[in-house]
């Protein structure tokens, strides 16, 4: 029997700029500590070490104009340009081979005026909710062009918040065009939906016209590392308990095992801020532990794939991926 693809989604990552800090008021954790404003290249190196050691694969967002604070090519407010460049070098050399890089649209904050580069009054998901493909195509194109200029090979996008949900047909048509215009690819993926506890959830083909194809890759777990941002606990026991939500130490429980029993592809989800844990890196330790537990208990059933590899599997077997799950409930818990 063929193994089931397993993959880990990392949302909200960007060089140094932390989206909880740029988006939240007051700028505090739930337990009242000041939110970290910047991550560091050392944190990205730690992530790169873990995915190499454990052998994990997935998708890793890079928000090109994170927080409306600048961009990855010209630098961000109050961050040294060299630090941004070093961070991108690590992402290119040590993350991209295992975790497919994609934009999480432009800012993950306010929509961007493409002519001036300035922030518009609306959040970009709110802006997107009333747009059509004519407006969305140049917006997505701009995000892809920035990552292309930074020498990343990109085959899809992540939706910040609910970006495009209300106009999904327009969104996928715009993505098909943008990815072809910038990279020449005829197929692409996007991450928008979260479907938990629903039987037989697999990615599905959301757009197909002529020789173009767009695949929706949904997440089937919540981000159980999120809580590490709001706690100063850092004991081994705490790390183990956080990891238990995904998979218990004996490999018999946790949401990954539950989703496999339901017949779904274990497409796991977390966020960069959940791994950084407001500087404590407890989420990163739990992430590594989850990877080790998966490898110890599930490798006879599952196989790590990046999003690009998953996309290739789907494109080679299109007929198996035409069914959209019946329940399309999306659960959102990003601030
Ligand atoms: Zn996000």
C-alpha cells in the first residue's frame, strides 16, 4: 500500500518582523508580557537544524511586505538589511529544500496600494473579500515577483486570515494566472481552508481550465503550539504535554492519529510565532518532539512531503483529487 503524505504548514514567517506584534493591540501576550517585536536568524537556524535532523517536510510562508514595515528586498523598519539578507540565505539554503516557500500575500496586515507601495486602510483579507480576478491577479503577482527577485522558486500561496474566501472562484483563477505569469507554472497550490474532524479530507482540485490547475491544500489540525506564546512554562514535561495534542509519546493518541483514522491526509498546521513562543522557543522544542514521535510510530503509514511534492503527487493523479470535502467549515484562530 502506498504511504499517506504528511506535511507541516508553517504560517506567518518573515525575516525578523513578527505579525502578532504588528497586528495586535495591546502588544501583549495573553498572560500579560510584552510581545516580541522581532525574531532572529538564530531562531531560523534552530528550525533549519530540526527539519534536517528529524527529516520533516512541509510549507514555509515568507510574507514579502510583512506588517507594512518594508519588504524582504529593501529591508524592514528598525532591522539591519544585512540581517534580512542573512535570514533569506538560511531560508534559501536550509529551509527551501524541505519546506516549500510561498508568500502569505503581501503584508499579513493592511492591503497594499500596488502603485505607491503604501498601506491602504483595510486589512488585506477584508480588501480581498470584495475583489475580482482583475484586481487579485496583480496583487498575487506582486507577492510572487518579490519572492522571485529574492531567488525563491514558488509554486503556490498561503492566504493570510480568510484572504479570498468570499471570492474563492476569482481568487483561484487569479492565482492560476499569476503563477503562470511570474514562474511559468501551469499548476499551483493554495492554503486557505482548515477542516478538522471531517472524514476523508484530502487536497482537492479547485480550478481547472485548459492546461491550468490549482489545488486547495487544507489543514486538518489546529495549531497546538500556539499556547506556548502565552506561557512561561518550559519544563520537559510541559513540552511533552504540548506535543501530546498532535501525537502522544506512545503513538496511540493525538489529533494526527485521529485524522488518520478518519481517512484524512495529516496536513498539520502551526505558525512561526508559535514556534518562537515569544522568545522561549518552547513551541520549537514541541515541534521537534512531534516530528520525532511521528517518525518513531507512523512511518510505516505516512511519508513526509513538501507542498511542492504533494502538488506533484496530485497533478500525477488528478482523478483521485476532484472531490471537495462535504463539510467546508473553516476554523480560524489567528488573532
Ligand atoms: Zn497567517
